[in-house]
C-alpha cells in the first residue's frame, strides 16, 4: 500500500509543470500570505530588539623599515647568539609580528585586564544615546553590587575568563593588510561608539608600545653582550665588525626611545562613528519574509502532492 502511494506521488510530481505549480500556489495563497506575514512580523520584533552596533575604523601603515647587515661565517653566528636580527628587514618582521600579536590570547587578555574592559566587553547589552551610558544585561552583571551573576556550568564561572573575553573581542575586531599598498585596515565594533574609538586607539598604542619595549630590551642586552665580546678579542677585523653590530643596536635603541609609533604609523586615526554599522534590520526582515514565503510555498505544494497521492 505504501509503495502504491509513493508511486502515485512520484507520478503526480513528474506530471507537474510550471503552470500547475502556479495554480497550486495560487489556491494556497491565503496560507502563504499568513505564513509570510507571520515571519515578517516576528522578524520586525526581533530586529527591533537588537541594539545598535557602531564600528570605529583606522588606517595604518608599517613603520619605516630598517635594512639588515650581512656578516660572514663566525661573526654571523656570534650575532645570532646575541639575539640580533642581521638579515632581511626588521620593519617587515615587526609588521607581521604586530598583526599576529594583536590577535593573540595573551595580548588581548592583558589588554582587557590592563584597561578594565571585562564588564563593558562581556556584560554590555546596549547604549543609551541620550545619557551616553552603557546598558548592561541584568542576567549577566549586577550593576548595583558590581558582581557577576550569570548562570553557567563548569568549567565556566560567573565571571568570564580571559579566554572568553578574547573570543568576544575577536568577534568584533578585524585587521587586514592590502598586499599591494601594504596599508593596514583595523576596525572594532561595540554598542558604544565612543568606546569603540577609544578602545581602538588604545589597541594601536599598546601594540606599538609592547613591541617597542621588546626591541629596546633586546637591543640593550645585545649591546652588553657585544661589548663583552669586544673586550675579549684582539683581532682587528672582528672588533670592527662587532663595533658595527653595536652601532646597529644603538640605532635600534635610539628609534625605540624616540619613535612612539614604532610598528604601525596612523594614517587615518579612529574616530567616534556617527552612524550605526548594524544590525541590518531591513535585510533581516526581507530575508525572513523570503524564507517564510518559500517555506509556505513548499508546504502548499507538498500538501497538494500528498492529497493527490492519496486519491
């Protein structure tokens, strides 16, 4: 009996042409209208419940590159022992390092902790334009007692971890480099337009400062090591090459001390956005209406096929 019904359904489906489909859909137009209207109404309610999000953007360029020097044999090994980068372009290396470091768990975790961003990052649910204040989700954070109240299961805790903060931050952060121009675009989204711009400025400043301090420490250690090697050797050529290495490290130290935009130079700084970047409410409503229309059409068609197969 089941096989007979299936054969009938396949037969009806094979005979159905475009004109037949249109007639079937037309006969079920009220169901289609009701379902599509319902999806549209629900999508409107849903989209209006979403808080506005603002995106602050900046354009950066790699800092001036420093060319390396080439040293022969034993001196090259000696420089490597001192931790010196004597080949290639340190500017390019620092740019690639900065772009990866700025996305790392350790850097973002330290950034969130240093600037006390955990609450506005993880508990914010909107922004009041009139009072210019953040709105917080009462199910996550109690503003009066300043305690986390979110309900989670182990291994998570009421207070979000830095790993969770990193994931939440990266969901709203973007950085990319144009392969042709080498220009770097960086952006950050948040409910508050002022915080989006403020955090992005802090992010650019901190990544420059962290790599600047790293290179400064390495240069100072290298100078101490090289001066010690100079004292221990009497070979004129070796001493001359070591003095050259010391000079290179002194240049690095000088740049690290005088140049604050050490890795990324700001071409177009972050500004407080005036227009929201999301949510795209019209797109949500139109997409939901199309989905509701297609779903209702399929329901009408399958209902017709099923009834035809039973008769």
